[in-house]
């Protein structure tokens, strides 16, 4: 019978020792080395920022094909753009008063587009000779 009374006391003592030993072991263990973090491109403060391409829509107020500049007036005000080398040839086909869309970074025009409208589409078809007279539909008698 003595054994039955000693067993719970011994079990409680073993449990208490395991808790104390576990706490001491955690305090004395050396810190785990942290894995090195790889720097993600573009997240650092010193990383070069990618240029942000924007669109500007407006009517041509001034155009200088020789200098490669054009000035547009639109809902956001008046802006002057310097045409990129690849875009300068597009300036020859533009006229003052035309509505255009300029894709740009800061003040440099990367592309110049004429918006597609039904009038522009008809003008294009007439130039190509694609607009034809439609014959009247014969009616049943």
C-alpha cells in the first residue's frame, strides 16, 4: 500500500522536474542563426525606379518638326513634349489643331497616336478607295 501512495508523489515530482529542466534548457541554448534574406530587386531605397509611362490627350497648339517639339492643350492644361528620336518621323504627318494621344515619360514623347474616330475611319477609307456606292436593294412586286 505504501507504493500506491508514493506513486502520485513521484509522478508529480517527475513532472515538476521536467518543467524546470525544460525551462533551463531553453535559457541556455545558443541562438539559432537566422537565414540570410535575399534582397528583392527594386525594393531597396537605392534601387533605380522604373520610369512611369503616362498618356496625355489634347489638340496640337504648336509643332516644330525640325526641333522635334510639340505643344498640346488638353483637359489637364497645356504641355510641351520633346519627341524621342524614334518618334520624330511621326511629326511630319501631324497638323496644328489635330487631336492626338501622346504616350510619355516626363516631357519626352515616346509615341504619338491619332485617336480612332468614325470620321478618321471614313477619311482613311476614302483615301484607299474602299468606300463604294451601295446599289439599291430590289423590291419585290
